[in-house]
C-alpha cells in the first residue's frame, strides 16, 4: 500500500527517560529508514525540517519545546 504525502507526518518526541529526542516518520517509508535520535532538540528539529522541505510532510512536535 502506498501513502500520499498528506498521509505521512514527522513526529518529534522526547525519548524515554529524557535521554534525547526521537524523530519518526509515520507511517514509515518502506525501504527507507528516515527515523533518527538526537541528544539536542535543535538538531532533531533541523532533521524534521529537512524532511518536511524535501518531502512535504507536516511536523507534529510532541516535546512541548516548539514555542520555547
């Protein structure tokens, strides 16, 4: 099953126990691992923004830091 750009999103979440930040593409892209882990929020946000620019997917930031 294929997904259109509007079906996918990029999610930024805190890693368990506050060890850093996970960036995930949901649903995952078959054959590509675009998910990543970062210790720094700014790097996680830049990765997510790059994915948004290249693929047109929206970002859902669940960290509570987007407006900080």
